[in-house]
């Protein structure tokens, strides 16, 4: 736990100081979250150790709640001092806003992701609040109900197909996950006999509207612009994570139309010590998909059966911003897993159209799930 505490909490005083002072402090904070963390990943030995998955890990749950509350505090600080009077101004806004976007995307997001997978209603609600504060509330619905069901298949809006560049994927994944999240929530309400008033998207939209009004109250339209820019950059970080962690890895289907079970070969992983701690073991992604309820300190890593990224997740996310470079690095690695016969990745699947596909059945109940119109490639 000390590594998780240090990696996630050290940036907080840096962000607050940079917000108040600007200048070189803002650039230093941005440098810490990017260049220095990449350097630490190179210096520190890789972390291949696995904690006992049966342990309680109470302190890990406590850190998640603390980080969720801390995020809400930082959102208000960013609104007030980045977009409003009395804080950074002029060009000093740029490094501070970028630093907030990176922290929200690489710490707040993995933590909110952890919270929405926890069994307690309060934890899940806190995770939804964190995503809503980043104007990305629908992720709290689409991630567990769409992504985890259809991951590593063309039915999942957040799985990048082989050959698909990030910028094309960005638009498709954002819109597709929003649409499919809304549809699956409506499907669940109807199946449960509940009123449409209980649709969680109402809370996501109203919460986002309230926060935009708060940003306007702090700094007018400048405040709104700064807040939206920070949230958009955080969303790019989130979608970069999904893009990198599933690029080119697909599950096959049985003759009956069911997807094969998720295995260790359906996610890319990374053993880099510092950013793994900062991202609450999110780079141990294969085990998370095989055991979604497993708390982050207990996630396992196996270099033999799990695809490994050549660099840390944040570094590979940077590479993904340049599609040609990304494909030169990653396509041969996908091909290696194809040759091993451990993934159904196939060249050309990015050209498939949604109209050519029908949704598979739910693997647990066998019940047909609603068609996935928004997941079109």
C-alpha cells in the first residue's frame, strides 16, 4: 500500500500549488506527471509480484474512497483557480490545465473505475459522481454493462480493432458508449419493471449541467471553457487507456453466437512499477477482466499468458496519438498473438459495418441482449 499512497497522493499538493502560483511550478507539475514518472518507470525494477487475491485489502478500499472525495475537491479547486479570478492566468493556465487533465485521467479515472466495480452502493455512487464531474458520467453505465460483457469483440464500442487509428476510435468510442450505455440502462429498467425516471443518465446530465453552472459562476464563460477543456483532456486519457489495453485483441464466437469467455490473452498489460501504482494497478488489465470484482491490490500479472506492452501504459498512450507509429509498434505484436492462436484478431475487421452484425447472447442467462446500434465500427 505505501506505493499506491505515494504515487497517487504526491501530485495533489503539486497541483494545488501550481494552481495558486502558476509560472514554473505549473510546468514542473506537468513535468512530474509526464517525464518524471516515465523516468521512474525506467529506473525502478518491473513489478511482477502478486499479492494474495483472497486477502481483505481494507486499506486499499479506504484509499479509493479518499481519492474519490479528494477528486471532487480538486475539481472545485480547478474551477475556481484555473477558470476563475485569483488563480493562474494567461499562458500559465496551459500547463496547469494539462496537469489536471492528466491526473484526472490517470489517477481519478482508475480510482472511479475501481469504485463502480465495488459491491457497496455508496462506493458505486461515489464513482459515478467522479465520472460525472469529468462530464463522462455515462462511462459508469457503459463500462460495466457493455464493455465488460462485449470486451475484445466488435460489439464493444471501447475495443479498438486491428488497424483502427486512435482519432477515428475516439469519436466512435465516445458516441458508441454513450448510446449503448443509455440503451442497456433502458433495457434493464424495462426488464426490472421500473419507471424511466430511474434512468441514471438523468443524474449524469443534471449533474454535468450543475457543474457547468458552477464553473460559470466562478469564472463566466472563461471558467466554463477551462473546465470543459480539462474534462475533455481527461476523457482523452480515459479513452486512450481503453484503446491501448485492447487494441487488436478479439474473442471468437461459438456456432451458437456466444462469445468465448474472456481470457488472459484479451488485454494488454504492463509491469511498470510507478505508473502501475499511480493507476491503481489498472495496467494489470487481463486479470481485471477475468475477475472484475477483484480489488486492485490483488490483481495478478503473468508474463507467460498475458500480452505485455513494450513500454508503460502512459508512454504507449502517447505513441497511440500517432497512428502510423502506433501500428509499426503494435501490429507485429498482435500478429505474434495471432500465431500463438490465443486471440481471434483478424486484419480488416475495422471495415465491418454494424448492419452486418447481430448482438450475441448474455453469457450468464442466455437471454438475447438488445442490438448494439452505437457500436458500429
